[in-house]
C-alpha cells in the first residue's frame, strides 16, 4: 500500500543551507514557484555535498542493521537518564514481525546504501493498552506510529522529521483520518516536536515494571477528495491557477488562459471542503517510436497546481496518481506533459521519461515528458 520516497539534500558551503529535493511530491508544493524546502545548518564544515536518501519498506536483510540502530539509540537514552527502551524493547522478534507484516520502513542512504532510520506504521483496531483512551476520532480509520529511530550519527539532520512526513503523507494518501503515537514524558524535545506537528494529548498509557507514563497523542488528518470537476467548479479551478501561475510565477495572463479549457477535462482536489489543487487533461495524438504507424491517443496533463497553504502534503503527487488511474481505466495509451525543467526529477520519480531537449514556454524552461501506459 505504502510507497517509497526519495530525498536529495544539497549542502551549500557559504550559506550553510541544506535544500531538500523530494522526488515523491510536486516540488511546487514546497515554496511558491520553487522546487525546494529549505532548512538551516549550524556547522561550518560542509563543502558541496549531494546526499540521496530513500524511504522504503524494510527487508529481512535490514534486520541486523535496524537492531544496531535500536541498540545505539537505547544507549544514548540511558546516558541521558531516559529509560524508554531497553534490551527487551524493541527486540528482534518484534522487528521480524514488523518486517513480515510490511509495516516497518527504513530511511536508506543511496550511497553507500546504509540504513540510517526506521519507523513502524501499524493499521488496525486499538490495542488493549489504549482501549480507555478517548480518541477524538475513535471510530475513524487510523495509523499508529511507533519505534521511530535514527542512527545517532545522523540525528539532528531532519531524518526523523522526514520519516514523520512519510507516515503522515501516506496515511492521508490511503484514506486514514488520524495518526496516533505514544510519547515518553521524559523526552521533552520529542514531545515538543510532536505538539508542533499538531499532535494532541488524548490521555495516558502505562508500560513497563515499574509502570512508566506515556502520553497517547493523536493528530487529525485532512479529508481529501479528488474528482472530475463539474462546470460549476471551474471558477474555483481558475482561481487556483491565477494564484499559482499568474500571481505566483508571473505567467502572462493570455498564455495561462489559452482558450483550451472548454476542450479539456478538469481535475480538482479538495482538502476538507476547500479546493486547493487542480489539473486539466486534453486528448492529444502521439507518434511513439516502436508503435503502430497510426498515432496513439495520449492524455496531456496541464496546469497542475496546488495552493501555497496546501503544499508539503503530497497533493501534486496524489493528483498525478489519480489521473494515471483514470487513464488506465479508459485504456489511454499514455500520459504526456510539458514540465517546468526544475520539476523534471519529480516526474521521473512518477515514471515519466524526458522526450526532448529543454525549450522555453511562457518564459520558463520546460521539458517534454511522456509515460507509456497501455499501447494498442
């Protein structure tokens, strides 16, 4: 159900700035007109570095390395006087069960391929320890987050936050209404991070002997819906496009409003009851090398946009996945688009291939990209 994510981290030596390039989401969701999410480093010792990281399901072969991370984190906790973990928890039997059931995920450095973080996402009914908790969304589908750990040598670099992002984005993508976790009262920094991310205390649970209190925390996730837009919804779509393209990217109004909307199908994404994302689809004919002589019918994806306040949530990717699913049900041969050049890697992560050299469109460098689906 859950998918892999890819991150690229660029360290700039003079500004001490790290820029996160996340191939899993629409880059425009991070900053208006930009492909980057920026945070600041305090060190003075970085030269130009490119570090790639993916988040994927854990494999049996990862088990020993994950246990090393658990042991290292346990040792650090004990040095700080924190008794959350021990030799008995987390244990290898528990880890193998997590891996076997497909609920353990790891953050992996692409080079040299080392596991540097782990998180567990469990779905299902509330367990015995939490039966008394008055969850705000008690009868709604939820994901329970546990056993989050980052190799101490890689801590304080945002990896834990990326694992949390992964958990929340995938929960939204799969239709869950809430995400829950237990927070150790002793770990004030971690508890503060959870609160800042929108998690709220709903009660307490007790573990271990002697008993130790943990906060049971819950975060309500936004309700998302995507569908073909009705005619009455078109003004909402045009408002989104005006905000993102005309105001945000300074695209000429005449170019953005190109007169083709009447011949297109439009997609709209709602967060709760508010329209925050859109795209449009037009039928086009494509001559693809290796196909039959007659032109293939493709969907051209255009005007993909997400409002600034709804960015960093993976909505651009959700729209693209929804469009591809619809295309497959209608036996469309493939998808094509003109991507702003800085978004090329994002679309490649979705299976698109670059078809030609960059060109200028609306004063912005673009690349033509295609993705074959079903070829008749």
